[in-house]
C-alpha cells in the first residue's frame, strides 16, 4: 500500500510539473487575455471533474459502509459510539459528553479577569510597537 501511495504521489507530482510547464509555455505564446481565458476554462473543467469524482467516491464509501453494516453518523446513538470497559454504569449525560470526542471541553464558569487584562495589555503594547496613530480618545 505504501508503494502504491508513493507511485500515485509521484504520478501526481509529474502531472503538476507538466501542468506548470504547459502554463508557462502558454503564457509566453498567448496574449494575456487569451491566456487568462484558457486557464479559466481549464480550471473550471478540472473543478467539475474533481467534484464528480468526489461525489462518486462518497457514493462508493456510503455503499461500503452500508454493505458492512456501519450505520450513518446521523443514525448513531451514544451506545454505538461509547464502549464502557468499566463496571460503572454511565448516565445519559456522561454518554453525551463522551460521545462528543476527546477535544470536547466545557466552557469555564469563571473567567480569570487578570488573564484577560494581561492579554489586552500585551495587545496594546504590540500596537504601540507598530507605531499606529492613536489619539487620546482611543488610547483607553
């Protein structure tokens, strides 16, 4: 699999180099208006092909998931996502929090006012270093 990925990366790199060299040669041959038109047409066609391939791959992936019994993400409930290896029974609230993933965190109840003031002081110091014109009205 690593070999195939390396081969595809190499092929893609070669296509990219040939595309860049073709663009450069077109830029030297064509007038700026013609060059912009040709590039626009090529990029539009490439975007359509990419979108078509993306839809086709998404359809294939959904068919594979359905074939192997993997439910859609919207149909998953917390019991399908959470695997409780402990002897403790989890509440629904705990399952909801765990189902949100490892990066989920609760917002802090108390805001550290000192930290916020320090951040604004650092911002002010950086603005002063940039020597932006500040009037007496907006210094505060």
